[in-house]
């Protein structure tokens, strides 16, 4: 098996409950490229057009079918991937394929840090990329995939920067398509947008989840379920995440004392604020600020 075959198949493969977790390019510190792009025809035909069910621990993948079709297994359910469709597969999703012979298209593999570096992070973006989905390929998506293939095969200056930029543009386009075709998700995003505005207006009041739920005229349970569906966090965790994001902004872009920032965010005890910040961000507020001052 040649070196690039490892992108779909295995290198140091391990098994858990009979589902292999493939260690792929991009999942170790010495991966050779920022993303990987290859044609379905080039790889699938070498394996009799079948890819056995597997998952990737730290890899997002995008499958674009330009011609042909495939039967897809996604976390135990079967779907049909049709011509002109894009399939988005986040990390740890069990997926396998039975391609029709002669199927043509592209497979793009993105290490998690590339996707997680997309800015600004929003609940809508995080929610859209949390589960596998299919969307029709638009002209913009097809053009961006073609540009990624050209750049991937090139040796031009700033190649890595271009690959990341095109990758972010493509992922944003398919996330938008997913968002626009899911009314329930759009409704949830609206609720979280209102929640974020309330957090910004009342973060000094030390409101709890029940207070925000009352202000939004929903139950605390409904608010928490919506937060989990859209952002993958409980309501409590979502509120704290929003507070810590604001703390980061104030630390980086103001000269307010750390204790004052804590007070502004509803923490009456500066030491407790520092502990919560360290738990959320992995470093003390003063250390976080120092990185920006140094630069």
C-alpha cells in the first residue's frame, strides 16, 4: 500500500467494539500536510469500490460525488449519496461506503485544528458541524473544491495559507447550506442568539440558567436541550463559555485589572474567577493577558 493509501486505510490501526479507529495523516504531530485532497476513483477502485466502516479520531472529511452514487453507512444507519451531493463527516462518526463502479468525485480530509481555527466561532457554526449531513453541491462549492485540488498539487508560495483559506471558505459554505435547510436548527440558533444578547446585557447580575430561561419565556429544560442540540453544551456550560469568551476579550483588549473583569462578569470573588478562567482556558487570566502584551 503506497503512502497516500493510508489516508483512507490504516497505519497503526486499533479496534474498539469492532469499529476500527484509523490513525491518519493529520492526527499526529508530524503529519505532512495541512489537508489532503484525492479523487474517489483513484482510491476506491483499488479496494473493489468498498470502504469498510471506520472512524477518525481527529479528522473531518468531505466527500463530493461528481458522477455515480454510493451506499453510505453513518453511525449504523444507511443513506444513499447521489451524484452532485456533498457528504460532511465529523470526527468519530462511523462511516463506510459501497461505491458504484466508476464513481468520480473528491475526498477532502481536514485535521481538527484546521476546522477549529475558523473564526469567528458561533453557535450556528459549531452546531452545523457537529453531526454528519448531506447538501447539494453548489457552483461555489465545486469551484472551491477544484481550487483546493489545484493548490494541493502545486508548490506555489504560501501554499499552506491558501489551503487553509480555501478550506475555511468551503466549510463555511456547506455549514451555511446545512443551516438554511434545517428550520429546527435555525429556530434554535435564534434562541441562542437571544440568549447571547441577554448574557451580554446581564453578565454583571450573576444570573443563573433559570433566570435566562424566564427572560426568554422558555423552560430551563428547553433552553438546555436547545443549547445541547446547537452548541453541544448544557445551558450552564454555554453561559459560562460566553462569559469566558468575554473575559478573553477584556483581558486582551483592555487594561482593566483582572479582579475588575471578574466583577464585571458577575464573579464577586476574584480568586474564584481566576480558578474558573483557568479551568475553561487552561491558563491563569494574567498569563493569558501576557501573551497579548508581549506581542
